[in-house]
C-alpha cells in the first residue's frame, strides 16, 4: 500500500466525519471505481479501433473446439 494525499472540500470533509464516514476507505473505493471505469473505457476504445470480426471458426471456438 502507498500513501497519497488529496484535497477535499472542507464542508464535505466535515460532513463525512460527522456521519462517521471513513474518508480513506471512501477514497480507496472511489479511486478503484475510477480505475475500473477508465479501463473499461480504454477497452471500449480499443475495440472500436479494431473490432473483433466473426470468422468461419467462430462457432467452433465458442464451443471449445467441438465440431
């Protein structure tokens, strides 16, 4: 694990603390979700650039090689 710092609006931080929100855990969840979204977007863009094409072997490959 690594430490990093970020800036949080004072009012939001105070509200989170008053509600007992663990700001570090919430930040980890938020960053993890942002990473998942960025990876999905990157994958979608790559697919749009080079879409997978169906070929004659498609059905066989989909059925684990069974004819």
